[in-house]
């Protein structure tokens, strides 16, 4: 998968070279290009923003700079990317979004700062390529860079060969619509807290049932909205007894 990021803070994306993502780059499972938006300005101040039409606080990112930058990044390939624009005004990014994007050959993240990017940039790009404006949660960040990092990590770990054990992705929170329950490792007793007996019983059916119950209880307590949203028939009789 090819991933490009357009930003006025290229160094903000340095964590992409770390840990799991760094390894995925090394193994050539992903190639990452980070591009400085200011390279596409033509004035001495390298300005990327201007005051908003209609008045109001804050600044808006200029369409000319974004237009040139997108043309330059997109123009270097005969394919077209899916353009992702992180914004608190976007549709929610979820595990389903990550799964869908993991099938894409090329993602291009356009990170805005200030009040946002002139809407015509998004409308114009949408005439040529798929575009999604997405939010990573109901809070406001200073810019799209941190959100892009979050989304790139969520997508990359789903790519074949990136996680050591592919079952990890399959058994994640959200993979079955529920939050994952608690997990334990050695020692058997730590600061007077024992590991639950059932996990040391060797009874695999009992362990599976216990894990499922823990996931159900945790989801009911922490995210009742997820439980209510489960498709019809997801819960069996044993689940409903809880
Ligand atoms: N930019 C600022 N806030 C954001 C959010 N919550 N999600 C995505 N991009 C953002």
C-alpha cells in the first residue's frame, strides 16, 4: 500500500517510522511519502492560509496551494488515491473504515490546520478521485496530523504480514462488535491479585465462554451503544442469560 501525507508539519509524522509502522516500511508492505505543503507556495512568506469569506475567527487554508500540492502528489502515478481529509466535521472513523481502507492500494491524507481547508479543494478533488472527510472522535484537535497518524496505524496493522500473529487483528475489540475483556500473564498471583481460576483450568470451552461473558459485561457497562447496535441474531441464548 502507498500512503502519502500532505501537511505543513512534516516532522509531526516522524512517528510513522517507529515500531510496527517502521517495520512495515522496512519490509516494503507500505511506502510512505510525507510532503510539505509549503513547498507549493510561491510567496516569500510561504503562506498557506487567509481570512475566511463571510468573516469570523480563525484562518482558512488557501485553495491554490492545496490544489497544486494535490496535483503534484497525484500526478506522479497513473492510479488515483483515496483522499482522506481529517476534520472534526467528518464522518466517524471506525474499525469498519480501517478494514475498508486496508483494501485500498493508495491513501492520501490531506492534513488541514486552522479553521479548515477551503471547501472547493475537497469538491474539486472529488471530481477526480474518491474523497472522504473523517473525524477520529468528538473532540477538536489543532490539526489533522495526529488524526492521520491514528488512522494510518489502524489501517496498517490490518495489512497482511504486519502483525506477527494475524489472529490478533481478528480477535480485537470491535472485530465481533464487542469490547475485548481483560487479559493476564504470569505470575499467577501478583500483589495479592490472582489470575481468574478458569484461565488456568485448561478447559478451552470454559475459557472461551468466560472471555465472551467478560466482553459482553464490559461492553454493556462501558459502551451500551455498541450492544444496542449489534445486528439481529448476534447474541445467542448463552449470551442473553447474562
Ligand atoms: N482535526 C481536528 N480535530 C479532528 C478530529 N477530531 N478528527 C479528525 N481530524 C481532526
